[in-house]
């Protein structure tokens, strides 16, 4: 069961629970704003819980609907844009490797894929791109002792 389905089930449960509390709080008597009775706070707290449950249920339903549509789109057709972007990246990687050096080209290559093939936020793109470039540089350069071109910047 996916997380959106679980979210929907829990939202429905909380909505029913809030309706139950509202019903019995009203039976006890809620009074008025100037003279609240013993059912006043439980009634309004349950009403707020019910409203938040409705908001959460609609959010989970929309996310689940989008996920299903995205899955159908990926099953029905080939994403030519991503295929072309990957091929272009793979074509230019070895060309730029001798010019810019391993560290910089690996960062650009990773950032390109994270931003354009599978769009991520810029913070993720820069963090992951830098992290992958540095870790792969350390693995190849120091652990495996493989020499790559340094490029015009000397790195």
C-alpha cells in the first residue's frame, strides 16, 4: 500500500472520529461564546480536526492522482526528450573531459542530469553534483590511483 493511500485512510478515520466527537459534544450542549458549556471545546477542537482531515484527504488524493497519471504516462510513451538529453550528455562528457578536467566535467554532467533529465531543486542539484564529483575524484584519484586529465584549471 502506497503512502498516499495510507494518508487517505487515516484522514477518513480522523474525519469520522471528529464527526463522532462533534455529534456527542453537541448532545452535551456547546453553549455560546459568552457562556460556553462542557461540550464547547471538544466540539470546536473536533471541528478543526475534521477540517484539517478534509484538507489532508484532498491533498493525498491529488498526490495519488498525479502519481497514477505520471505512471500511466511513463508506461504509455517513450520520453524522447530524456533519451536525447542523456545521449547529448554522454556525447559531450569525453569531449569536455580533456578540456575542463575530470572534477569539473563530472560536476557539470551530474548537475545536468539532475536538473534537466529528472528535475530537482537547485540545492539538490548543486549539493549532489558537488558531492558526487568530489567522491568520485577521491575514489579514482587516491584509492584506485587512476589519473584523469586535469584540464585548463589544473583540477
